[in-house]
C-alpha cells in the first residue's frame, strides 16, 4: 500500500524537546512528583490513593457495618472488583452500600486535605483548577468520592475546582505526548507512545490531528496494545524485548494502513526522570532494577526498535502524571495555572502554567 505523503502541520510555538522537558507547546511544566510528607509519617499522597480508599473500605467493613454479617462476605477488600463495589451503589445490598458510603465520605475528606496541602506549596501557588486522572475516577465509586470532595471544597470557599480527565486514563498517558513531542514528529500523521505502569504497559499509535484543532483537542489513539507484565514477572531485559516487539508491531500496522508514522516514541514512566533519561526513583513496581546507574531506558529500548522511515526512532521520557495531565491541556488552555493528581496505586502529581 502506498504511504500517504507527509502533511505540513499548523504553525506551533517552538519548545525544547528532551527527556523530562520543562516546556511543552504553550505550557510550562512547573513541578511533578513532589514528595510531600505527612506529619504522621509516609507520603501525603498515599492518603488519597486508590489503595487508601481500599483501606478505608476495609475499616468500614470491620467497624461500621449495620448487620451481624459482613455484607461483602469473606472476600478480602483487596480482592473486591471495582464492579462489585460499584454495584452496591445502584441497587445492591443496603448494608454494603452503607459501608461504601462511609468509605467514600472519609476518602473525600482525605482528598480535600491533600488538595489543600498541594495548593499551599510554592510550586502550586495560584492553581485553582485540578484535573483528576488515574484509574480511580474511571468507576462510579471513585466519581462519587470526587464529587463529594469537590462539594466540600466549594462549601469551604477554597476556590479550587476539581474535574475528571475527559478521556480514559489509559489513553491520557499516550495522548499527552501531543503536547511534548518534537515539532518534526508532529508534522507527520502519527507517532508511537507508551504508558508504563506498575501492572501494565500500554502502547499506541497517536494521531495528533493538529489540522483539525491546533491545541491537540482532536488527537486520538488509532491502535493500541497492552501487556500485563505483572502476571509474567519478566526480567528487565525481557521487558525491553517485549516492549520493543509491541512497538514494532504497531509500526508494522501503521505501514500496512498507509499511516505516515514519525520515527519517534514518547514514553510516560512512573517516578522521577532526569534530563539524561535516567530513572531516579519511583520505579520499584517495574520488573528489575530500572533505577540502576547504568540503565537508560531510551537506549535499552532503542536496541530493540526497528527503523521507521529508514531512521532509528528517537525515544523521549517523561513522568506519567505529567503526560496524563497534558492530555487535558486543550481543555485547560484558559486557566493561568492548573494541576493534575493521578489517583492509582499511589498518587501522581504535576502542576503547569499556560504561556501561550
């Protein structure tokens, strides 16, 4: 099949593209991965993670049930599926609904406390709009807890507005690269992106569609693939081989479909990424030692990538909360400053200023 010719994109403000870049298109990345500590010990964000909600639900089951028997039976809270928890809110067992609502209320108050702590930091000064991403807002219980937290913030006249990521969080970790990718990559029809998590690795073909919306608001994921690496427990080198195979497969799909693919891969990673592309910390849930001094993900992956358009793909890294938050930038472009909290196993964070 004949490849489509390269199409010139609309004019875009120039920005320096590199690992852990501080600037994207029209946006400055002011902070990410702030390690705020709680006075009683541990990281503050852990008080508003999805894990924290599970712990609150477990406490409610043990101490506040209105019936003699546990309404969820003998299933440990850690093993309850999201759907099982959600179902009790829409016509399920009233005693189970009671304990879920108790956990929702306690979680909402914890989230408010975390939000207040973040906006008190110099890096978050002036932030009044906060996007919530991650897996927790993707189900009904999480949405209810977020609405309750938003109401508490409004009642307190905090001036803070919470909003849930517009797209699925799985896609947000890919689409955010439209705001970070080098200009040369954005002049092509599509590029490859990766979102690395502690349980799954997701890869996709991202189509920016800047000709339809120069802010990236029409960007979409054309094809995607996912690997639940936590089930396979691979070595670090094995993970690189598998990730390379996933990306090469997507590049082959693009070629078969006649998609003009850029020789570029954007990777969203957990934890701290420095300007060299070295992963400093926060990668303990990934297979092997990804924070080793001699390990550079872009170089290790590059050894397994096939050429695209006759060139070795350029690989850039950034923090996963930063990338997911940037997927919301087209809808936040009228805010002077804004932030993101990604609610998953932990709590990711980033703050931004719009500059153009």
